[in-house]
C-alpha cells in the first residue's frame, strides 16, 4: 500500500473524531445547565416585608339598629249612617267626612254607609251626623248573638234560611205591621197545612197536587215561626 494514501485517510478521520467529542461535551453541558436552573427550596419560612393588607384587620362594623315594634291599630267602633237621596258620590263622601268617621263599606241601594269611629266616641259622632242636613239617620251598629233556634219541628231541614242570614236575626228582630204577598208557583200540599180553595190552570184538582212546591214556597215566605208547627217562615 502507498504510504501517502494511508496518511490521507487518517487525516480525514481526525476531524470526525474531534466533532464527536465536541458534541458529547455540549450534550453533557446542557444536562448540567438544565439541572442547575431549578433552585433548591429554602426550608426557612419566608418573611414578607410588605405591610399587612387592610382585609387582615379585625372587623369593626357597627351592629344593625334594633327596629321598634309596629304600633297596633287603634280600636274602633262602627255606626250606620243613612244619607238623604239625590247626593252625588262626592257629596256623600263629604257628608261622611264632616261627621268625623271613616267609611269602611256601604249598601248603595239603601244609601247606607258603615262608618268607623274611634272607640268610646260613638255618642259624639252620632250627634254630629244627626245634625247634618244631608244625613237621614245615624244609629249605633249593634251585634247580637243567637240565643236559640225556632221550635218548629221541620226547621232543621230548612237549608235556605241560613243562606240569607235569617238565623243571625232570629230572636233579635220583632217585625211589626203587615204585608200582602202573591206567590206564583205550582204544587199544593194539603196534608199538613190549612189552605183556602185554590184554582188549577191545568184542569186538575185545585185542592191537591203531588209536588207541593207552591205550598212550601208560600210557607217559607209567610209561615209563623217558633210556633211549634211545620216550618219557620221568613216573616
């Protein structure tokens, strides 16, 4: 083999070896640098030199004020004021106001007004309303309790009277005078009541009818109450 050729091949191999050594050094140096980037934690507690934030101060909020209990409404009594006919709504309101009371309800068809006044002042308010030319009458609103029920044996079956409040007035109102009424209905019952001779629009017996509804209706309107017989009448 030619010596010059051997030297040439050796010369080419030396730079390659040097390059490998340099790469190895760079690689090892990178590992060392990466490991040194993470600092070792200090076991001693850190002390901040900054002042404490305001939120760390103890709370000094003032307690909420105690609410005073609401005052109870003043006690009142009611009177019934009936105004004269022909007054407008504004004139009616003025008349109630002049007497010193406060209207709580009314029955327009009767021109009757329920008026509240302070408890213990009913007498003076009645005098004030009665002296007003727009007032027809003024009375104390009275409350009555039921003391009993009628002695009529069939009263317990009369569901209609409580519906109109008749049971609330029984024993507290004594009707006076008389009135003539006409009942347009069918059905005459002659077994328990005494009736005058009737008239039949259908040509049947005018003294008897299998239904008896007309007799019941007439009795509710005009039968004597609390007489121990039959049912109780409204009148």
